């Protein structure tokens, strides 16, 4: 198994673990992952942070499939950038949006960084021979 694939698995496991950990004061990651899109409707400053979730999921999916190297790299970079945006929310001027980041956030952030590392280490193209059947296809190399 390639190093990039192992790191990808660690990233996905860290992401899933972060969903059950407290991410900010008053909630677990799963609550924010499921209902974060409401931040756009409510015009909350942390709406941008939520975008790290769909970009992570799509980038991880593309990475597992080994397709669209440019898209998966752009999405992985965007996922890290969106997740880091949480560090800029201090509540000045809004008061109600101040957040107290907890250890679940840091695990979640680490998962996005690991996804980016995996994406950057992954091959640019899928190896066409990697999916050949074990018994061969009936043709022999000379």
C-alpha cells in the first residue's frame, strides 16, 4: 500500500473521530457537520469554516478513486484553508460568534492537513495496470 493511501486512511479515520469529539464549546463535531449549512442561512461568520466538510469529503473520494488530480489537490487545499478560518473568528463586533475551540477541532484540522499531504504525495495518474485481474486477461507479454 502506498504511503499516500495510508495517510489518506489516517485522515479519514481522524475526520470520523473528530465527529464524536467536542469541537467548540457547546457541541460535538457531528452536530456542526450536519447543521453547519444553516450558518449560511443565518449569516453567521463560521459558515465558511463548515465548507471544509464537503471539500474534505469530495477530495477524499477523488483521492480514493485516483481521479482528477488537479481537482482533488485544489479541494484539499481549500479544505485546510476553510478549516483554518476558524482561528480568525474572535467575535469582535458580533459577540455571539466568539468560539472556544476544543480538542475535536484540532483533530478535525489535522485530518484536513493529512488529506492535503496524502493528496500531494499521491500519484498524478491512476496506474492502469493496478486494476488488472489477478489471473491475467488472456494476453501474455513477450
